[in-house]
């Protein structure tokens, strides 16, 4: 009788435990299958990039990836793209909007040039003596082999030069060459004039000075051959008659 009692005492709880464990396992398996990326929607990518991106994310858990993780995964595969937007539509869809960084300027190296984006990220590398504009010449030699696609050029002077090229572009002038001097000069040359920016003066101050002077140029009240912004007051050089 005692043995029968013990059997009944432990049998039912054991069955309930096994049933509960089985139900829990099935629930977790159901959640795993339900919240798993099965659809990847990609905008802005080439056919080959879409194929790779789909393979990168299909099967991953919707709960275990977030924006930073998604960017890290994509940049590891495609370092020269920009992830404009990433969004998970639960339970199983990932939406991506990317863009391939276009060359904005070309930095001279010892054997060619580095095509860089607006933010200074290397988009491509070329070994060529013919360099498209705008060409940036740095005061110290940049070695071709030290940079890889997707790697940023972090020199502060380089970042400023790219910003000044954008400034001139916004004013309607295309920069042809940029010479970054070792002292305090970033000289941007357009087809009509040259602007010598300062590496040390506040950027906002130089931007304001450029806009004020260019306003006079556009109104037809001023013509220049060179503008030097390295001093307390802009130095304007007029065209020779």
C-alpha cells in the first residue's frame, strides 16, 4: 500500500511537470519561428547587394537585432554604403533603405587617388595619374596602401576642406583643386577665383564672410580673383585690368 501511495504521489506531479515543460518548449519554438526575419525589403541597393543583404538577415531573430546591430552587419559587408533607415516590422519583416556613397572629392596619394564621400569616407581607390575634380592635395604624403574602402580620412584639415567645398557648391561654384597647406591655409580654386580658408579660425565666421562677399559678387557690385579669410578681416584681391 505504501508503494502504491508513493507512486500516485509522484506520478501526477511528474506528468504535470513534463506536460508543462513540453508546452513551454513548444511556446518558445513557436515564438522563435514567428519572430524570425523571413522577409527583407531593400531600397537603394544593386541586385547583387540585395541578394547579399537578404542572405545576411534571413533567419535572424527579430528581437535580437536593433539599429546599431543592423548597421554593423551591413558596414562589415559593404563599408562604402550609408544606411539611411532600418526598421523591423514585427513579427518577421526587415525594411532597409541604403545608398551607395558617391565620390565627392579625390585625394591625391603616392600612386593615385582616394575617392571620398562628403564625410571623408573612402569610396574607392584608383591608381591613376589622371584625377578628376575636385582634387585635394595634402601637405604630407598619403600612402595608397594605408587606406581601405569604407575607412574615413580623419585629419581635421581634410574634414574642413570637404566642408569648404560644400560651402562653395552651395553658393553655386564648383571647386577644381584644393591645396591644404601645412601652416594655416586651405586654398580652394574655382574656374574664376581662389578662396584661401583658414584651418584655425572658426568655421562659422568664415562661412558668414564668404556668404556676405558672394552676395556682392552675385549682385554685380564686386569682382574678385582671390579671397583670403585667414585674417581678422577678409582680404579681397581684385582682377587685374
